[in-house]
C-alpha cells in the first residue's frame, strides 16, 4: 500500500488531497464511517462490496465507487478474491456536486486516467496541478442523468438518420441502445417532443420530399429509397404530413421555382 497526501493549494474548483493504491487482504474493510471530502476508488483487479444508503454493490475489475463528504459508507474486500484498488481524494466546488452524486459506475473506463496519476510518484513539483488535470479528465467521463439522456436521444437520432431507408423498427433501436422500449420512447419524447416513430416517419418523408423535388425522383422511387415498400401507404403518409400528394407537392415546388425565377 502507498498513500500520498497533498497541500491545499486553494484552487478554485478542485483541490486534490490524497492519492493511493492498495492490494487488500481477504475481508479487509473500512467503516461504517465517513470522510470529509470526495474519494473515487477504481478497482484494478479482484472483487469486493461497497455499501451506502442501505444498498450493497458487488464490484470487480473496471468498476469504481464514490465516497461523498459526510456520508456513512462501508466497503470490504472479497474473501476469496480480494480487490486491488487505487483512489483519488479531493474537494470540489458545489457546481460539480451533481456529477459526483452517485454510488458506483460499472465498467467505468477510468483505467487510463488512474494510470496517468501514477506519474506523480516520480514528480518533484507540480503534483497538485497535475492531479487537478487528471481529476478533470475523470469528470469528463462522468455523465449526469441529463447528459446521459441527451446522449441516448442524440444516438437514436443519428441511428435513424443513417438507417431510415431500411426496414427500421423502434424496438430494434431501443435494443441497439440497450434500453427498455417504453423507457426509451418516453425519454425520446421528453427531449424532442416527438415519439421515435414520429421522428422516423418525418425523417423519411422530409427526405422523400427532397428526392421528389430537388432530384426529380418519381414518387415510387422516392418511396422505396426512404424505406416504404408500399406506394399507397407512402402517399397516404406523405399527404397527411404535407397536406398534398407527392405528385401535387412536386408540381407546387416547380411552379414556385418558376415563379421565383421570373
């Protein structure tokens, strides 16, 4: 085990105060107890449990757990495969508390950042400054619920924009995002004001309108190009959305174009 402590340099947002690493003995435990600052532990190998707020989390390689100021926690190494972990302790400005308000992150992807932190063991100066940069990197990898929701919706929109011409089903999209379909649909509508199905239909129809007008595609070819195998169904959806049939839409576009050129 090693542990390095640091002076409080009075930085504005983040002040590192402790960095360490430990290969724990079987059943080695801490708590129930509390800490005065934030600590993020990253599990390098092995297994253990983390307890907070009446919940128990079973953790292993690649997972991390968060200790928040003045909250009672307990954690314990596994009896057969005790964990080896590293940690960083720091104080944080209140604007960062929302990012840090969590218990665990499974398969967190923090390994490279904690590897970078080890460089302080060979540094004579600037350790606190260097660790601040590392902590900011960690925070960039942590997403709030709001940021995660935004990412899911943006991923879904990108997927629809790329795959709308195929026989795309919403349940396939939710499975691609690893989300429950009902939850995904509610999340998408909350963020966009439209259901995923409505967004898919509007994407197809907008692209079809562009193909019909700007590229002079026939309604039949435009329909098949955007994922409609049935021309009747396409025409019905097109008229419902634009108020006119595909042929009439094309005619109006041409008349408008001619008028604009006069």
